[in-house]
């Protein structure tokens, strides 16, 4: 992946930029074509997982979704699974209007450009920082 300054400009800002689905797809096109990466371990993060410190150090937060607050108010903690998938499915749709995507931050691997969504899960016994590698074909409007 060639860094044309796009990722750097995002990470240097204090407030995260807000992007829409089309911009997310554009960022996904910048990813290298490798199937795996030893820095971000994208090959192991096809479904929601707890993020490790090592992976966290190798990705950079670049943006958040526009209209996130609107989607949170409208859909709350409702998930979107029209094809019988579930939260843990590697083929679950990425629907930014629904939980947990609407409260996720967009991250990029500093080595291969892989795109991840991250958020903090507060239910259960304590906060858990979650991550999922995003594939363009799973994004739904």
C-alpha cells in the first residue's frame, strides 16, 4: 500500500472526520491485495473479536460514521441479520445504521491498509474492546 497522505491526514486531526458508506468503500479500495498481514492479523478478525494490544498498536483510527447519533436514536441496539447470520458470523452484513456498526470507529492497518471497525461493548461483566475486519462485499445500505 502506498501512503498518499490520506491516512496520515486523518490520524493527525483531533476530532475524527465523519464519513458515509461511499467513503468507506473508497477507503476499502486502498487496501493491499494480501490475504493476510502479520501486523494487523486481519485473517483472524473476519467476525467480531476482542482486540489485542498488538493489533491495537498496528492500526490507526481515521474516522467515524456520519449520522451515527441519528442511527443510534432510531435503531438502538437492534442488529441487522436478514439472511440468518448473527453477531459472530464472518459473513454478517455490515449495516452502519444498526448495532454495533453505528457506534464503531473506522481504523486502518498501518502496513497493509486493511479496514477495521472497532467499538467498546459495555454489556456483560466489563468493557470489551471489539474489532472486525471489513470486506466491501458485506456492506449494505
